[in-house]
C-alpha cells in the first residue's frame, strides 16, 4: 500500500540530521508503524550517502528499494546473500545519484569507463568510525560496539544512529582527558560537555577534558575539525595545535593541521577567532577569511576564500577550485585509506576544479580525473599509482 512508503527526501534528511519538526514527527510515526521500518532505515543509513540529493531523479528511490526488499524476502534467501545483493544495488544507485547530482567537472563528454587493474576488495568511501582512549587508559572501538541506537561508555554516550559521541557534563569532576581518534577512512561528530559541537575528519585526533574546569575550555587537535562553539564569555574556548593556538570568541570555524602537511589552515565561517603562538602575536580573522601558516615561517598568510570549498568535507563533498593534484591526493588518501604514488612528479602540479560526493567508490571519482587530463590510475590493492596515458 502506498502509505507504507515514506518520502526518500525525509529519510535522506534524517541521515543528514536536517529534518524539520513536522518531518521528524512524520519519520517517527513511520518508524513506529512496523518493526521492519527500523531495520529498513538502518540498512539504508549504512549504504546510502548522507549528502546526495534526489532533485534530478524522477522515481521514488525509497519505494524502488522497498519493492526490491519485498521481492527478495519472498524468495526466502539467506541473510548473507540478501545483504550482498542490497549492497550491489545500492552501490549502483549511489553512482547514478552522484553523476546526476552536482558534478561540475570540466564539462567534457563522458566516454566509456576504462578498466582498472583488478581490485580484490573495492575501495569504498569512509564512514562513521572512531576509537576513544579513555582517561583510565581503556581503549574503546566504537565501530565494534553492538549495532543499536545508543550506548553509554563512562562519561560518554554513543549514538551510532547519528554518528555522535556526547560528553555528559559532571559537576566538580577532575579535568581528566579522553582522546578521540578518527582513523583514515573515518569521520565522527562529538558534542562536548559545554554543548560545543565538533565534526572530526579522517585521520584526526582530538584530546578533550571530560568536563571543562578552571577559567578556560582547551582542547588539543591534530588533523582536521569543524567547530561550532557554545558561547561562554567567562571561559574562552581554545584549540591548541602543534603550530599555535586558535582563540575562540563564540563562532564557527574550521582548523586543518595535519603533521604530514607541515601547515596549519584555519577558516572562519562566522563570529571571531584569533591565532597566536610563541613567535606570533594574536591575529584576528573576519568571517570568510583563512589564515595559513607553513612550518618554519613567522608570517602567516591571510586571504579571503570561498568558505564552502574549505568546509565541504563537513557536508560530505569534495569541492575544489584550481587545486593541485598533489593536494587533492592527500585528501583522497585520508578519506579512502589508500596510498597514492606519482609515477611522474610533474603530475602533482596539475590543477583541477570540481564538486563531487565523497561517498562514491574511488574508481568512480578517479574516472572523472582521467576524463579531464592525460593521466591514468592503476590500483593494486590499496595503492593507487598515477601516470600519463
């Protein structure tokens, strides 16, 4: 019956955590109608991108998949085979949506897909996973926890459904620290004890107190994170990196400081932040500006940037304009957990512009680069080699 189906857009917005109040009520009502709806949503959440749109599709994708689910259940196949088929169909549809969504690459005519070297295991995009090193030395792998909506771990609650770790503020608690580790091919969101929200990109470490005590709120970052800081004039928020401190005055901003890059970039979305270290007096940024400091330099570069490109990873996309292939390759290495090598070092200087989902398989993404330049990619296990055609 038609009423058994829910709009794909509502399910997609639920994954994105962007439902309106009315849509949330509709979703909860649908979820309560039948126990199978929860299972269906969990399956959809695992295999579908959190940033695709259906604007260019003429079919109700959720109805299509639901019909497929119903057919295979009638066939009474075993669970393993069902999952394999579902993932195969979902992967095909993800590619369809990526191509039909907002690909803005070079506007060249698409040709037949060129075969890659045989890949034993497909290289898929990253997903929600994290490891927490508790203050007592215990190590908790969030991905290995049983698959349900919520867990409690010491001072943390884990909402696997939405990919969020939440600190539970404890009044008078000693300032013990936990470290949240996001491996390559991972991402997670953290809500600190003061309500500050932090999105963590792949290959990132965030050291944070269980509860903020004293006269400041200080966290330690290595990697990339987007912060939405709760205002508290009595307790300034500070992001400490190995290249300096970002002082926050109630704001949203991005910090990128990977050790291998030997560079720090902080981009202000709104509000006000300042940067300083032992050799640089505090420099304040205005919204829309980015501060870049390269290792060994004492004068950071400040420039106006297209903020949407700098924080696109938070919205599940790769967005770049005139970016070198070398810089793009570093992001791909972290997100897909691969090693990228250049057969010809001069290829590192090639520049590209594009806007594409981060949730396609890597072969889909690499194909678009091949279409725009005289280059080819060869994949051997988790090593991607770039050479000339």
